[in-house]
C-alpha cells in the first residue's frame, strides 16, 4: 500500500536488537516499505521509517548508552494495529514469509476480519479490516 504524501500525526516507535533484520521482516512478511534508513558508521540503524498505507512506524537499534534507552528502560514488546484492505491476502503473505501467527485469521462480531502475528523480537502486529475513524470537529 502506498501513502498519499500526507504526514502522519502518530508514529509508533520501536527498538530492535537487530534493526536491519526487523526492517527486512516487516517488508517481507507485512508489506511495509522503507521510507528512510539512517545508519552510523558501524552499520547500527540510528533511525528508520517504514510506511504502510498512510501510516508510518519508526524504529532503530536498541542502544543501551543512548538517552532514549535510559529513559525507556526495558519496555518489552509492543503491540501495533494496522488496517488492511484484504486480511486474507495479507495473512497469506505473512504465513509465506514465516511469520509466527499468534491469533488466527478471524471474523470478529464487530465486523472486522483480523489476525495477530509476532515479529522475531516479540512485538505483536495485528492486521485487520476494522478502520477506526476520527470524528469531524466542528
């Protein structure tokens, strides 16, 4: 899914022990596209941006000495929800890429069709057809 050029206003940010492997996994299994990857001289991913639809996730290598790492501590896995147009096709791609499916593809009573997968570092990624809407302000 390609973005529309608009700037997202919320960007989940994740830290990975192996950010390069995470970028490859998120692309291969879930269809994210690289927007930017900034590395230090030793190949450490300082900052990366990956897009899906009009959303964006930022990620980088977990670095114990950085100010952000000291502030964050050991946060553990996170969970991110991503709206997809075709949950069945998305699920098939994830399975073909070897993603660990932790909640199977299911029709929910509120109208969504979704599933949840775990990335190689333990983060949960849910993909579904439910698309929340922000009410118009007036």
